[in-house]
């Protein structure tokens, strides 16, 4: 079976039933797949690509490596443009910057590796620890609240999350 973004969840789970618990554990939304009726109903129409949208694109980072060994770190964001226009209007936004930060830290750590500078690598690692510390401490942007258990009491606007990461980084330095 070739698995791709167009693979139907029902087909995937028929071929690989052990993936049910894995998918159900990824998000409260996927937990509905444990119900056989829901699994049959949703599984016949929903694809892996659609299911991936239930998570947060703000948490997705890709590392691209060219055949000649060059690296590019990128973040996937589907809502940044909309949030930017809201920001221009003076409205508060709650844009998840985790993937962008991890794309930057991936590049920082790779630069440290290429240059043989462990302090640069450590700096990138400390930024990542600060981000993870915020999330584990319940300091998150709006899109992550529904994915968390227990759910935090509130969420941070974009600047509040960045400020919390900066504070965490200062503690680690």
C-alpha cells in the first residue's frame, strides 16, 4: 500500500490496525476514531492530508537537504497571512510561532555544527528548551489550547508567547 496525503483513513486502518491507538493518541479529535461507527463514517471520506490539518501547522517544521548537502529549515503556517492583516488593523493576534522558532534554531544549530562552535549549538538548544518549557507550563497560543490536556486556563497573544520564551531563555543562559 502506498501511503500519502490522499490515503483514506479507513484504508490505512484496515491495512495497519495498530495505527489506531497511535492516531487516537495524537489529538483529542483523533480519539473519535476509537468509535467503530465514527471510524467507518469519517474514515471513508477523510484523508491523511485532511487529518493532518486537525493538528497545528504552527508546530510543523521541515528540514530540506539538497543532493549536494545544503540544508534549509522551514516552518509550515497556514494562518500567518490572515493574522498579519489583523495585526495591521491593530487587532491582537495569537499566532503560533513554534515552528518558525524551531526552523531558526535548526539553522542556528547547523551553523554551529558546521563552524565547530558548541556555544552556538547550545544557544539553539536553549531556545528550544525555553519554547518547550512554555508549552509544558501551559503558556501557549490560541491554536494549541484545544490540543492540550489539561487545557490551560487561557492563551497568550503572539507577543506574550515570544516574551515568555525570551524570559525562559534568559533563565537558561
